[in-house]
């Protein structure tokens, strides 16, 4: 990787060349069994980090006492906060109270415990849905809180925005080193293929696969197919998160955008074109029927990844390769995948 120091100065980011984490640092990935957390654990272990804390039993992170006890016992030095309640349009629109309550509780408990137990550094994982529905494209970090949110997932978005503000506030008041990353739409091994709660890409994989098995003449997909979306392979995200933990530090400045960076690939694809790619990858030969009575969500969500690129990191996996890998994982885990 390279360090474009002039570009970094332009963005006013606090960056260090030497790695923050030592190979024997005590590292905890909250949400280590999820799509993001499992990929981060794998990336850390593959990178030679020998002290990744894997809890013996599930920690109820919405319970402060349980969270506090875990920190007291394990004393992590570096924390990746990847635990969250997540879902697609249907889940977000149907259970908004759950999404805001559970995510706020998880974030508050973990961040408070990080401060109480003197954690060296925290990386908080957010989402591209923090940006306004009609944000300029591509979306830059400074577009945060510049307009109204997409109403179908505003509860989740507000929770994630609160997490960013909490990191920034702790840095300003307590001198902590809490940073955040906002990934674009994710997919890959370990994804949720439950049609009632999954995101668009894994839902397509499952629908086309089941249509292929049943020799169905057509498959129904939601919306018009016109929205544009960006997709990042989860193993690429994990690599980016480890890179940010090692090199991107917090400041005590008041600007929200100084505490977080976007993580994405920097280009997008229409849902219709994505459907054709997944259809081809799976080998489904029927027709696609678009149910335009169902919501499209935000018209376009493309991340501006200039800041991340200036730090010297870029995603490596093409969408074609990533979809093929995700489908192979689905085939290998049909009996035990989530949903």
C-alpha cells in the first residue's frame, strides 16, 4: 500500500504510517459470527494476529452488565464494533423500533465499556444509509446530516449516526481514539439468505437458485430495478477495517467527517443489471418479473471513497468474482446458512 501524504493533508485526516496493532495485541471483534465480524476475524488471523478474543459463549451486548463483565475478564486493547441488528427494506420498514432500540443499546454499551476499561482504540462500523435520501452523488463524508433520510430505514440510520457522534464526543471530551467506517452494501460468505430479512444481493441468489431448482418460468423481484447500488465483498471490507484500525486515528475536532471514512468500491450498478449478473451466475433461465408496487428505496447510493483511497487502500474483488464466490458459499452451506 502507498501513503499519499499530500492528499491526506488535504482531507485533514490523522494518519500514522506504523501499525497501531501489534501481532500479540488483545483484539476483540464484537459480532464475530456475522457477515462483517467473521470476515474481520478471518483477516486478523490470516494476518498473523495471535491474540484475537473469541468468546466461549454468546455475549448479550444489549445487557450492560454482561458487556461490562466481558471487558473486565478479557481486557481487549483493540475493539472492532461490528455487532448490529441489520436487515433489508422489508425488515427495516416492519420493525423500526427494534432496529433503533437494539442498535443504540449495543453501541452505547460497547462504547461506554471501551472507555471504562481503557481500550486503546475502537473502530465502529456504520452504514451508507446514514446519508440523506437525496444526497449528492457520490456521497461524501461531509454530506452527513445535510438532508432527510430514506424513511424505510431511518431508525437504523439514526442509530448509526448516533454511534458516529458518540465516538466523536468521547474523543473530544475524553481524548479517546474512536474512529468509524461507513461501508456500502455488503455481500459474501456468511451472508443472511432469509428472504424475510436479507439484503438485495443474497435475496437474489436464493430466489434464482430456488427458481432454477423448481424450473420456475419466472421469478418476481421487488421494485422497478432502476435504483443504482454499490456492492463491496465482505472480505475486502475486513481488509479495509484492519487497515483503518492500524493507520487512521481520531482527532478532537468538531467536524463529524474527521472521525469516519467511507468504505466502498467507488462505482455502482443498477438493480436490473445486478439481477442479470446473479441470474447468469446461478444459471436460471426463466424470466424476471418486476413488482413495481413494492418500494425501491433510495434512488442511488454511491460512496465517494476519495479519503480512503488517499490513505492507500482500495478494494480488490470484482463484482463478478464476488457474486460467484457468494453463490458457491451458498451452495456449500444450504443446510446451515442463516435463514
